[in-house]
C-alpha cells in the first residue's frame, strides 16, 4: 500500500486522494494534455529530493550540499539534449507556462511585437491571450487557420510577418490536430529577421519518437511540458541553440524562478530515459493509430471532426453537428465516466465558456493499454451518451474498458 504515512497523519486528505485515484481508475481519460506516469516517476516525485534547495546551475549553486543533485540535473540535461538533438537545455522550468514566460523574458522587452496562434483557433493562453501575462506585456498579433480547411494558413502567416516584422513568432498549439510545418515557418521567420520559438508541449512525445517532425533543427528556441505525450511529471523544459543558452539560463534563474524542484527534475530524467526506449516509440505510434481510428469512428457516428481528421494525438469534435454545446457534451460525458474538455472550434459562434466543441486525445488511454478496437467502443459510448441519450449504455461501455485495462491496481 502506498501513502500509509498520509493515511496515518491526515486521514481526511488521504480519503480525498483515494477518491481521486478511484476516479482515474473508473473513468476513461480523454483530456489530450493528460497522461499517467510510471511508478518510477511517481517514486521520484515523492522522494527525499524535495528537501534540497539548489538555486543556480550544476557546478554554480548558491547553496552547499549540491554535489549529488548536480549529478541528477546534469544527467537530465544530457538526456534532454540527446533525445531531442538540442545544443542546450534548461530542465528547471516548473511548467510549460513558466518556460514560455522565461523565453519572453530572455528575448523581448515589454511592448515588443510578437506573433502567436490565436487562442480561439488552437493556440495557448501563453501565446498572447489578453488575459495572460504574455498578452499584457507584449504586443501580440494573432495568426490562425484557413476558414475552409481549418488548417494553418501559412500564406496568411507570412503576410503578417512581412507586414509587422515581429521580433519573435511563437509556433505550436494547444488544440490543433494536424502536422505543423516547422521548416516552412522557420523559413518565413528567418527571411524576415524574426526569431522562431516553438511550443511543442502537446507533441513532445510524438517528436521524440519520430511520429511528428521535430522543430529543434529549425527553431531558435523550443519549449515543452514534460507531461502530456512525453508522459513524465508535470513540469517544463527549454531547448535552444547554444547562442541563446546563457540568456535562457539567466531568464529562469534569477529572472523568473527561484529554487528548482529537484524531485521533479529527477522524475524528468526518468521520463526522458523511458522516452529513449523502443517501447516508447511503439507507444507513440499507437497513440496516433488510436486517434485516427477514434476520429474516423466519431465521424461515422455523425460528429463533425474539425479539419476533417487528425495527424497527431488529438481531435476537435464539433458537437454542434449533433445539436449540443461543448459545455453540455462535457457535462454529459462526465456523467458516464468519460473525461474530456469543452473547447472552442475555429470561428466558434459560442462563447469560450460554452463552446461548440470537445477536445479529445488518446495519450492516457493508450498508456492504459487501449488499442484500435477499443476506440470503436469509445465512439459507441459517445453515440449512446450524446446522440441517443442512453446514459446507462454509455456507462456500461466505459466500464467494459476500465475493467479490461486496470490502472495502478495495487496502489491503494
């Protein structure tokens, strides 16, 4: 049994932890940004390494007693550079948002012109949303997708770059189901004196396995989370050309963070090692296979898939095609033990809090063991819940899969 000390010390909190574990075990996790980590990652996250302050970098700390955590962080940096073919890595960011903020801090001045993918067309809050620090401190110009194809409009992007000469362009997305042509974006940027930053948080695992083209050879800076498809702990990572290394390191500490979380960095190192294995490559290929099958199956049921399908781990399901809002679909799916999230679709007539779509991803269910045939069962559950309103049937289909593929069965 894990967490015996929590049970003894704080029974109320322990019961909440048990409930959350049971929720994860009994639900199909289809949130595209979530995953299940290995036992080794869990062990690092709950280890004595959380006790150690280590401000600075390996070999240049502001605290004593760092000789062993220096080795851990150096190993993590080495693995990040090796896995992604990067010249320089900083593994200290506490999150993807922190990583993005540090890049802006390193390369920009308040008021500088930047371009990022529009939030309502697939971008992320940290790519210039007006409610985020990025949109308040910098002059972001949004780019987006073609209204007909719902795919990135590279010609329109280039026109905006030529007209506005941004200092930095942020590529990458939070809800975009297609391959991103990083080589083409880099050409657009570098021909116009614009730096290119790629936020590959969603696709980092796919990139590591060669399932999606890597941005590392083309971008000046690459940021990512270490969870999502990479299947590590919740945290961030920055990769960059050597010429930007010192600026990035200073932007992390002392620029935007204090002491790094050494237990998390150890967990990142484990996840990066896992990502170097053949099993991980097979897993990433299965994620894409599952997403493709699920997308096609949902389309066959009458749901409209934004852009007509998916090339990666996620899809945007336009539930207005079956007479629902994204919020209602999200709530209904939750009631039958399917966890997804409402999401705007490009040019959505609904407000973001209501939305017309649901974002669906396959990383977590693929970690659990589900394969192509199981995606049809999930599509059947969507149909039962959202079209036929047979919630009991939908729950039974979900239970057939969660029983077949147990999650952390011996944890508590």
